C-alpha cells in the first residue's frame, strides 16, 4: 500500500521471500574459533578468568606476574564496563596489557577479544606470548555464555561470597576447567565451607581442578603456578 | 541469556539482507527458537520490537517465533520488499 495516498498501485511489485536458515548464536562461536587459532599462532595458551566483581582476579594476576613473569611471557587482556584501572595495575608490572571497555555490556565477547588480541600482539617484540590471561568483566552469570577463544576457563570464588555459589550458578561452574577459591586468609571470618563449595562444584563438573589460595598472603600460590605449568605443558 | 543483544544481532543481519536484496522494507521475520537455547521468547520479542524502531528498513518488521527442539536460534525466513 502506498504511504502517500493509501492506494494499491505498487502492491504486487516487489515482495520477496528469502529463505535464510542461519544461526544467530553461531556468530560468536565462529569468531571464538578464529581467536583460538590466532592465539595458537601467537604460541600462547589463553585463560578466561570469570568471577563476580571483587573476587580478586586482578590481584591474582599481579601476584602471578611476580611469581612467574620472568619464566613465561605473559600478556593480559582486561575487560571492564568502564575505566582502565585494571590495565593500569598490570601495566605497572611491566607486562603487555590491553584494556577492553564494553561501555555497557556485562561480558566480553569473541569480536571484542579479537580486537584485543590484535592490540596485544603489537606490544610484543615478535607477536608471541606463552600465557594470555583474559580477565572478564566481573559477573558470575553472563560471561559463561560467551566463548572467547580461550583454551581454559577458570572461575574465581572468594571466601566472602559464600560456598553455596557453585550450586546457585551451575552453568558457570559447569563450563570451566578450574575453580580457584580466593582470599582463603579470611576463612576464619566467614561461614565459607571449602568442603561444600568443592563438593558441589565437582558434582556439577567432576573434572574441575581446584586451587585454594590467598594471593595477598602468598598461600596456595605454588599449587596455582603448578596448575599453570600443567596447562602450558598440556597445550 | 542476552535477548536484547541477540535481537540487535538479528536486526544487524536483517539490514545486511535488505541491502543484499536491494529491499527497502522488511515485512516479516520468521525465527525458530530452540526450547533448550535458554532464551526467554517474550524478552527476545520485546527487545526486537524495542530496537527495530531505530532502523527505517526494519521498523515495520513483524517477528514470528516458532519454538522448536534443540538449543539454537535460527533466522529461518525473511519477507521483504
């Protein structure tokens, strides 16, 4: 029908039926596969770090750099809604880092990480790394649905958050390779049952590796670096 | 899931299709949503109808959802002119 006068003069002209049959979920997965190949071409293993805000992802990275920054070539991709604060902390450690700010999205996705990988490459002399940490936006829900191209996905759960979280967020814990319980120096101040958290997480995902640590107090860091050694050896 | 960003992704795809087929208006969009896809249909439709108004060629598009088995979200068919 004509918008101007309501007549039907041009009705039969141009209607077209297009059969499409395309997945709308496939787009992120395709880019994630490309990211994975890109990371491999950089000689690296990428680890996607997922947790609630404030669980200690950046702090763990800072201390990890202290422990193994001389042994392995580390690169970091930081994801936040706003600010470059986390990237600044990593940069202060002398490590190549890129900050991705989503401006609103509550998770990183493969297309954003693709840009991050290209930016990170430029910060290394020959474009290669051993370990790339992708610190996701602080959020225990949404990041779980988005493959970024990582080889390993780890979930941080800090003692103050409570040991019931694996049961309450099954998709998140199910899709991971490791559970890192952080801030274990605070166990005496909270009702956190390590046994409950580990039992419920393993119930969802029997292959989950578990590490308990306190980055600031230097507890469990050997187990953590041993886990990273393992990931690198088994790449 | 992320119904609004999925709806935005659908609209981006519709704009591309309209361009490729030299169409000025998308009239009907048929989408199949898997029951295991973790997508809340109402939220997806709501998001689509909210975002479509920002783009001329998609503004009048009617979204028709069919629930199917499986865990995917498929753009099945588009009627345009």
